C-alpha cells in the first residue's frame, strides 16, 4: 500500500470532496474495483474528503453518477502538477528529477539499523559486530547475506541466545534474545565450602555441616573460606561434605569528599538556543555560524532520519542541537553547611552498595578541617550475611 501511495505522489494525485447521501456505497464500489483511496475524512454524514491518484480519478465519474454523488477537486498534488506549474523553470524541474533519481538509487542501500533486545537489556558492541560482518549504513542490500551474519553472530557471541534480522525497504531490524547467565548450581549432594562474598569482621558463625576455619572477631576478605567442606573426627578420617551454616560479619563502607567553603556552581538560566545540522550520507552541512552564543551551556542532540514510510529511510538526517545556558554562581558555606552538603552527596553513593538497608547498624561522620575546605568522611556499619557456597572440585 505504501508503495502505491508513493507512486501516486510521484505520478500525481488529487484531494477531492464527495457529497451525497450514498457515500458508503461510493466507498464500497471503489473498494470492489480496487481503486486506491486514502486519508479519508467524513464530515456531517454527507461529505467525504479523500485522496486519489490521477489515473483512478478518471474512473470516478461513472461511480459518482451511479451513487448520485457530487465530486469537487480541492487540491492537486504530485510531481506532474509541480512540473506543469514550474515548466518554465528548468532548474527546478531538473532539481526534482535529481531528487527522484536519488530516491530510486538510495532504495538499493541500507540507511537505518534498528536493534531491539528482549526485556530492554543491553548487548554491548553489537553494532560493531554487525558492521564487521557487512551490515552498516550505506551498504548495498544485495551484498548482505543475512543467514551468514546470523550464524556468525551466534558462533561469535556467548551472550546472545537468538538473533533475527529482517530487511524491509532501506531499513534493517535486528531482534535479539540475550542469553541468561546461569549461576553455578550446587546440589546438596555436591561437596562444597562456604566462602565470604564480602570482606568484614566475623560477628556470628554457626557450622551445621562442615568445619569452621574462622572465629568471631576474625577479619576476612572476599573469597576467604569460612566453613570448609569436610569433617574429621578423632578416630575417623577426613570426609568431604556439603557445608551448611550461618556466618554474619560487620561490613564497613566509607567514602570521602572535599567541600570548599567558597565554591563556584553552575545554575541554568532557562534560556535555550536551537541549531540545526543536515547530514547527507556522512556529509555534514551546518546551518549555523558558531557553536553557541552562551559562555557556558549544556548541549543535547536529537537526530531524525528522513523517511518516506516506516521502512523506507533516506540517507538524509536532520540533527537538532539544543544548548541550555548556565551561569556561574559563588557559594559561601560555613563549616556546618559544608558538612551537610558533603553528607548529602556521599549518602546515595554508599547506600547503593548496601543490598538491604535494614542491615545498617551505625552511621558516622568524620571531618578534617582546613583553612579553605573540609574533608568529610561518611562511614556506614552494617551486619550482613556473607555466606556463599563454592563447589569443591574433587
């Protein structure tokens, strides 16, 4: 359907008004005779607005007479009408022909690549891998072997369980299902140690099965063995077991920051400026003279690739650059204010490391004051379960 509409645009179409009491019949006859109409809009029950190609418009007279409807042309669109309007302007006509030629030629190339990963997960460097295997913007479609690319991606990457590649128009859609990393499954029948998943000071240890190799008060590092997966009696030999037990440790989290008593900060003024850039197949055309009129600013960029339909992209994109002005402001803090700011900035950085906030037992702030600044150290103490099983390879 999109191709037919595109051809109608190139060959010419008209916007018409149909008025009468048998509009539904009018539409049904057009449908039965396979006459393409689009952009239908009905008004007051007896009026209908629609687009129709020049070729099909010639067949409407008999249908209008049959359904007792009146037809009126509202607008004429398409290249033929433009050429007729500007037939004396040869340069304009040549320009339109060049554009048409470019559209036809560009339809043989890929101008957009969409990557979709199930559950919105991230697959790193996938575009680089696709590029290495021959899928990239500006690539001739006939040179792309989709089946070969899919097979090589699956063989090359262990983090992808499935990949599907569809080529439609000048667009390629890549759908990916990421492989889930399965943790090592340790069965109850497997011999295993209990190791520390975090560094800390042991506050509680109970070995239900296995041999405790640390005691309360010991400092342990991540990965250290806490309960060994064996048991040994006075009159029995060593035998390996699946270790079981509980181990808790005091974990210390700390971070520091320096806050100056006299600080310069940036504050947004609310003023914005927009600049545009046209990219034609990696050739940039800047529509502005200088980068910004602001001394200090934050920039954000939005790029839109031009397309005729959902899957027919063109090698032309328009980049919109938005600069937001910000100005410097001087802030003067006393010691108390500086400490509060430091604690406020450090708190989220530390708390994001603690899985369960209920394990936090104590918070402490240490400061080291200088002439022009103060160093704030925020310390969290928590008591956490640090048990992690590790299979013994016998």
